[in-house]
């Protein structure tokens, strides 16, 4: 396992900014959900996997298979054009 350490300063309202190299390495972007865990005297941040969240997270909406297929096609076209 490759370890990377970057120091950051806590901003107003106790906010942390995740440095770009770390965010990119872990696939974190604006709107990503994170788990914060306190272990001893350490705070550990962990991205929440969308698949895990869809299986175990709180259900807040319903969708049909047709809506899911339409969204999937839109996403495929978006990434295909990149």
C-alpha cells in the first residue's frame, strides 16, 4: 500500500479541503459522500462507494427500470463524446 501524507489547515467552520492529488487518486469529487471515523486520536475519512450506498443506504426515492435505462444511456453518451 502506498502511503501519501499532505498537511492541510482547518479553515473557517472547521472545514478541510482535500488536496487535488488525493481527491483524484481516490475518485473524490464535489458531492461525493464520505464516512468520518474517529479511531483513538485519529480522524479517518473514507469515500462511500456508490454501490454500497445503493444497497445499504437509506432509500429516499423510487425509480423505474425505464428511468434507470434512460439515465444510463445519457451517461454513456456523455462519456462517449469526451
